[in-house]
């Protein structure tokens, strides 16, 4: 399992690099802004379908989204 805090941080970084607000990204992902905030801050796991949708929006592979993220021991 990937470290969910790292995945959330990666999503936040991608969003900020593209100057997209949390609210805008949440709408594009069909989730609430509150849920996106919890994911970005590591308080909630990003589901696989959500990670895939994020990859599609940012034109990334799932491997790109999760690369260099350490496994939880």
C-alpha cells in the first residue's frame, strides 16, 4: 500500500502547480472540497478511482502519480 499522505501531497502539488483551486479540482473530480482537503492533508485515503480520475485530468499515468512514494511498513 502506498503512503496516503504522500499521494495526497502529490495531488496538492499537481493542483498548485497548475494554479487550480481546491474547489475547482473537487468539482472536476466530482467530490466535495472538504473531501479533497482531507485527502491532500493525509486525513483520508484517495480511492483508486479517484487517483485514476486525477491522473486523467493531469495527463499522468498512475505510476507517475505514485512513483517515489515509499511503502508503509
